[in-house]
C-alpha cells in the first residue's frame, strides 16, 4: 500500500511540474488581457495603470506560491521594489512585460519568442 501511495504522490508532483512548464498564451480580446495557463490571470485594460518593457526581472526576494524551474517562473513572488507580484515568465531571455494595475498589483510576463512579447506590449499600449 505504501508503494502505491508513494507512486501516486510522485506521479501527481511530476505531473504538476510538467503542467507548469507548458507555455501559457496571452490573448487580448476587446478590453481584456488574458494570460492563460498555470497562475493565469485576466486583466481589464481599464485596470492597467502602466505597461512597459524591461530587460531584467527585479530581484526575487522569495517565492510565496509557484514554480521556478528551467528558466520558467510562474506564480506569486515577492520582488524587490514591487512586493507581492505575479510572474508568468516562460524564458530567462528579455524583454519582459511589466504591468502595474490601479490596485497596485504587478504582473511580469514574457514569451520564449521576444517578438511575441513586444507585440503584446504594443497591443496593450494601443488599448490604454
């Protein structure tokens, strides 16, 4: 019984990590920006205070809930200068999309393809 339980727990844990490593997508429809995948979020364009492209993620002070493996960082992190933030980072390569909402929530995202990140930035900027 112990072996079955151990195998079940390990399978679940590896499956969860594998799911977290699946790249999310950014979909902009109307006035909503939707980040899909694990720890995804929907933001109304009217709730976005500022959007910018940055070349470096602020220093991570701690991971409060999430995944950090193989260059992928998804979940809730405590960032220096920003406090509680949500990272949806697919690659350690810049640029990174930094979104600050009117409620002072910070979201940092990127794609494995830098051109995709830049295109999302432009679309959000146009919608503001």
